[in-house]
C-alpha cells in the first residue's frame, strides 16, 4: 500500500470513516462527514484486530480441509436435493449486519428470487426490526427522516433506551460538543443509570416496558395544552384522532402515567413541559426501545408525538433511530429481513412482487414472507428447515434461548457457516467457509443517517478466504442460475442494486439510488460517502425527509398509529422475582470474536458481572466480586457480582458479549426468553424473569497460560482476558479446595507434557503457587488462595510480563514468591484511547488540583478522543471534590 485507503469502521451504525495509512496506522478520516476524524476506542484499536492467527484459512467439509470447488459443489448439491425432496421452504439463510450491502443483495436474490423462499433473515432482527416495522406503519417505508446534524442543531435531545456514550461514542461526542456550544438540553429515558444519563439534565428511570405509557401521556399532554400542529396533521397525516383517543385511554392523567412508569409525577411533568415548549427536539431511540415484545408500539408512540407536533424533516427536529451494526441499514435496503423483498419493497406492496420478479427475471420468486429469526431456529429444531447457511454471525451465542438454538444447530441436517474465525456456531457446521474480513473485502455500508460509504480493502485476505458475495454467487451458478449470478465484481452487484431501487419507482419509493446504476468500476472505487435518496440525474445527496409530507404511502400521508399499552410479555413472579436486562459495554463488540483478542479493550471491564442494585445484593447476601447463580425458565449461569447504584431495584443487568470462549458462564442469552413483538418479530432481550442466589466463595486464583484454555472443576467460575503472548484467567471457586490439591492443580495448570513444574505451598496461610516451564520459558503459572487468606493474589495484568523471555535459575524462587512480578499493580483503565488508568487520574487531579473534564484532558489527554470515558472522569472529579469538602 503506497497511499492511504479510505474505508469505513465495521462496528456500530454511526458509520465512521477510517484511513488506513501506508505505514499501517489506522486513524479517523477527517473528510468523512459522520465522524470528521474521530474514532471511539474500538475503532482506534482496529489495527490490533488484524491478526491472522486464529483465522479460518481454508474451506472445511465434514471437519476436513477441502477445496473451494468441493465445498461449493457440496453446498449447491445439498441445497438442490433438499429443495427437490422437501420444497424451497426447507432451506434458509441467516445473515448479518456485518455483511456488506453487496453480500446481502446476492444472498437475498438467491434465496427469495431463485430458490423461491422467503427464508432469509438477519441478526438485525435482534436489534432494529421494531424500528423497521414502526417506520413502515407510520411512513409507509423504513425511512429515517433526519440527519446527524439535527443532534447539533436541536435545543432538546431525548435519548430513549440509548446509552449513546458507550454504544455510539462518536455521535455522543458530537452531541456533547453541541451542548457545550449552544446549551442543548438532554433528557435520558432509561431504566438504568448509565454513562449517558450521568450527564443529562433529566433522567427518567422508568419501569421496563412502560415507554408506550410515557409517550401516550406526552401525546395527550400536547393535545391538552394546544401544542399540536393541527395544520400539519390536516395536510399530511391520517388516523390522528384514533391515535389520540388510544393515548388518552392509556394515559388519561399524569398520575396514571406515573403509576404505569414508576416515575415521579413531577419528573414526568418536567419532561412533558420541555418537549411541548421546545420546537427543535430530536428523539433518538435504540435497543432499549426495539428489543421488546412491544417494541413496534413503542416506536410508533414516539413517532406519533413528532408527527402530531410537525417536528419532522426540519433542522434540529425529528425522530431518529440509531442502528447497532455497521450495515443494519444496508441490509434493510436490499431485503435482508424475511418480511421484505428488495429496495424497500414488500410482499404486501401492490405490484412489488411482480416488479422484482420481472427485474430479476426470476419466475420462482417467493410469494410470501419467510421465517423470522426466532421462528427460523425453531423450524430448524423441529425439522421443517433442513439446510441452513449462517453468515457473519454467531447465533449459538447471540440468539435468545441460546441452549435451544444450539440444539437446533446440532440437529440441522445440513449446516453451512461462513465466518472469519471459529465460533460456537462453526463447531456445528458440515461446511465451514473462510470469509474475507474487514480490511480485505470491498463493498458498501449504510449508516444510521442513510449515508452509503465504501469499505475498501487495504490488506490481502489470509489463506483462501473469499468475499461472501462471491461464495453466494458461485452457489447460485452451480444451482443452474449462471446468468443471474454472473457478476465479476462487487461494483457490478452494486450497480444492479441501484438499478432495482430506481426500477419503476417514479418517486413512489423513498429509497432510490438510481444515480448509481451506471457507475463505472472506477467510479465505484472512488465513490465518496453520500446520503440517499439520490435519484437518476440528481446532483446533490439526500437531505432531511417529510417536512412537507410526501410519505411513500398510497395517499402520501403519514399514518398515526394507535398504541395500546401492554405489560411485559413475562412479568416477575412464580419463583422469578427479578428482571434480567442485557446490553452492551463500552469497549467490547457482539460476541467478542474481534474485540476479545485485544488486551487493552478488556482493561475497562475484564470480566462479565451481574450488576445489582445495592439493596437487592444485600438482601441476597451477595457482595461485590462474589458469586451469584442466576436462573430463568430457560437456563442458569454463575457470574460475579457488581454493585451498581444506577440499577433499579428488582432488576439485574448482564452484558451480552462474553461467550463460552471467554467465561465458564457462557453467553447470557442462555438465560434470555424468546417472547417476540407480534408485528416485528423482534425478541424481548430487556426483561426476562429471573431469580438469583448468592454462592459462597471458597477460594480465588489467577491462571496465566500461553493457550486459551477452558478449565473445568467443581464449583469453578472463570473468565479469560488476552495479554501479550497469552491469557490471564480469573478463577473463583464456590466449592472448597480439596484436601488433596494436586489433581485440581494438574487440571487447571494444563502443563505441556515434559514441562518442569515449580511450586510453593503454604497451606497454613491458604496459599499455593505453581509454574510450568519448558526450556526455561514460562508456559503457565497458577496462584491460588483460600478466601480470607492474607496472602493475596498478584495483579492479573502484571502476570503478562512472565511470558517474556526465560527464567534464570536464580530467578525461580522469586517467580513463585511474586518478586518477579511488576512492582506496581496494574490500575484499572478508564480512558482506553490513551491508556489512562484510575490511579493516574486520581493522582493527577489531586496533585494539580484539577476541577473540570477539560483540565483533565489538557493534562492527560483522557477524554479528548471518543469521549466515552468522560462520564467516569466527571464522576471521579465529583467524588474527589466531595471527599475534599468532607475532610
């Protein structure tokens, strides 16, 4: 690479531009309109994920290496046999927001157009389906009307179910800059206290599932005080009176809203007054709204308020759905969801199936929607779906009722998995295909503001890894449809996608990128980010939509939707008195296949923990760092305990990221139920009835190992983090240490054959230390202490230094005594972008008498990049100032 390559980040839906420099550095692209050069900590660490170690390098068939031709012939042959014997609905695809739009397009065309089944769904069903359904009901199509600049031009921003500071840090940074510049007010509506809510003007910690009641009350309030835009409603809306009547039935009084939401009436009244009197209001909603059995109604309750006040499509105002994945939006554009066709057309749209059939020349086009994600895997388990292709996602960990999903994968007659790495899903596969990853493949993605950007390759794919679109097209050719899948490049796929968006459109469909239908290969290579719509002949990218109506409905009007209030699909009770909530952390991504390999991304939260309100933990007898057994009707898991004053009593939060590869507790989705929204099919991931039981802690340990071992022992909980040249595992034992400790040590240490073993045992103090050396090099170290021992354990990060070099004879006693470890224990990282820990921050603040986040940033750079650590820095400043005042 001789010059910088412009590409796009593969993480969240902000869609940040990235510059791959000739010297190998990856930095934010200052020319990209989404991020203007800034990256979050995950984006800034992308270069550290580009290791070929652990990558899938060759096709595998029945566990043995195979050629691409053999693997593709096997797939095409088994799919054809299955269709011939059982019909097209016996075949299914499960794809991902990690796919590029070109991958998605080919997959959708192959399944719906030529196999003839609607059975293609995506993991976007787990994060964005309710927004899709809500948009479609209200607007006539899945359209986000606003742009990112609206957050910077608003006078009030309302974040609903969005921890923006951690999940979309760059966008949060843009909002915070606008707040500093223009005094924008911020309301956060979230049951949890989060990094985002800590800096809000108002935090409404409402009861889970009560969003409809809150926004129904807001609509009724605005109507009651004359704050509706009656002219806009009359000109551009329909169904308003029915929606208002439903809102008044749900929320006839402020007291009723308070009863349903669990909020203080004065806080509700304050929010209502802020919204009603602030024209420039943007409401941002994300997974806390979508991941619900009533998610679509929640979306429409929000949309009703913006439509009724005419606050849509104008600067600084409108509803704004923020997507979780880099190409959730692009997948929706090409029909990646089972209930869509392509180019924002649907099965129930008059004329649309025939239009797509004629464009694709696909006489066997599917005639009805296919199975949505949860139902799809139920169909795999009961044998209705007999051949499944999973692409760029890990459903064995990420779908609700993960144990049942694993049973389905194991029972599937024929399973194909395309991925970059081995996962808990690939181990069930009959055929595993090595996929080209980020930095290696070429295509486009669409971010949350409808902006299409290029992902460009800047490194060679390892081994025989190939792009997903290519593998799909090859299977299509082998199944007899060579002409329909004859593309030679992703540019050709993109041109066809663009042409379909414009085909017989005439302005009736909002999604139209017809201007790109004749793009040359050179133009595709040089394509700059642009926002749709961009119709044929257009010279300027799409802007805000719907300020003057023009909705893609038959009459051009928006639809107000009546949203009755429904309680939780499964409420606490019957032996499950708590509620389990799941979600993201700041520095990890999905099931950690990428971020879990980067040591510094584990510094902030090195182990999964169940976060309890302090009062709930006290009632259980659970303590910080202790163990707790969580049980739901769907499964059990043992985790460590974290005390979090931001948790509502009665609710427990567990992060979604850790899997069997990183912890003995396995994925949290083993516990999560599969109640789904009746409109969108999106599962409820935020409210599963739960019971908890504190477990005794008998002993603790640290294991340093060169390999990613998964130890087993009675009553053992472990979690693993990467370090340079190896791994550190935190061990916690609920069962007493055995009287004869040698078998346990042998199992945990997992020393290579012939290794030299060193040990120091001090049973009186309840401490044991062991090391395994090969030719003077440390292969593994194990440190055990009985709970309550004064011996203590070394800092996990400090252990990493033991894997460097060899241990001399003179240093061996010190190795086991701990003298060879770093003199200063590693501190918990707060700012991962610049590696600034909590102790460094504390010392600098006290020594220099710093009082503001800006002063801390000037002194240490902490908080000056993505800004996701700013809430924690602010909290530390507050605590230190309080300590000084109390002294």
